[in-house]
C-alpha cells in the first residue's frame, strides 16, 4: 500500500528537518520509537506537533505508512492526561469535535494507564500507555496550506485583500515571504494559480496579486527606480522582469510590486488592498 502513496520530499531550513508531502493530506516526518511525551517535545522542537489524524484520508495514509514500515502503531497527537475520558488534541481541541472518529475494536480503553493517543496500521485510532516507546509522526499543519507547484516551489494565494505591508507581515507569520519571481516558469505557474480564482475578495483590483518587490526607497522623480525584493536582491537580478507596458511607473504611492493575470509586473499603490502570494523557500 505504501507504494501507492506518491511522496515528495521538501527540505526546510533551520530546525526543520526533512518532511514528506503526502499529496492531499499534508507534510509529515516519521521518527524512531520514543515515549509519547518525548515524541511530542521532539515535534515541537521542529516547529510541528504529533500528527492528529482527524480525517479518513489522513488515517488511511498514516496506516499505509505504518504497514510499509512494518509498525503496528505510532504515537498520535491526542491524550486524556488532564481529565480521564476527555480526549484533547495537542492543539487543545476536544478530539470528538475535530471530525468523525474511527476507533480500533475495544478502544478507547478505560483507565489512567492508557492515556496517550496512537494510530494503527489499519488506519484506526487507539489509546496506549504514554511510557511505551512507539514510532511517531510529526506534522506541520501550516505547510499543508501551501501548495506544491511542480518544478518551482511551495505557495499560498491569499484571495482576501491586504495592503502590501500587511501582506508582507502575513507571509512572515507563515514563516514565508511575498513571492519573488525567479524565472518564466515560476511566473507561468503563479499565473495559473491566480487564474483559478477569477473573483477575489475585499480587493481594490481583481486582476492583481501582490509580490515581494518594492521601490519604497525611491522617489517619484526617479527615472530608473531602484526596485528591491523582500529577499534583499535588486529586482533586475531576481530572474523575471517582464513589465506591463508603461511600467514601472511610480505614482504618489505606487511603490509596491504586483503581477497581473497576464503575468506582467506592475507597480501599485502600497495602501490599496490586493490578493497576494506567499512563498516558502525550499
């Protein structure tokens, strides 16, 4: 069954180790056996948490992985450590409010000895001893919101408008940055992403999406404005500079970068609200 899962590896920086993308399910890291508490601490140290298998698709995928690895169980992100009979996820939610639950036969077992969650190779939930050493699976829910565009990277289009500064801040909260076009292939991919949303929400212009470049250090009198990316490059060195006719034009407040649905670059008002695209670096 493991062979049926199409898995792509994504390398991430800093404390984030190698994670696996199970398409349609999320980003996961599979780890050697440890106790439940130590497993959760290990996941937290990697900007993630023990996996909470709250959908049938996620349960089946994790079950298939366990079969492929020859393991019967893996620790999962729920417990009854605070109050017997009240199962909470590692995010503080009531487990029975996260969606339909599929328990293995006889589970959950009563009694304080069995207080920590697990997922079985049959794709079912179980409750086992917290001190028992099992393989464990870390998940990063945020990364699951970012879409892999083949050959270029991981992106999220926010369709509800923000001004450029707030869009930049929102991407940073994701551990990402406003997208910087580095090639024609990347521009085409983001153009296709934008095309999937013909109507945008709370925006001042339906055919623009903010990107990660600006002329905030230039004046309106600059004949050749010095355009910089949010990654510190000059825009001319980033790899893609196909401008809409008449651009780049710096009006009174037109110092922030965007792309059109025709994948042309434009300068827009930094105070107006537009859709925006965030990019996770590989």
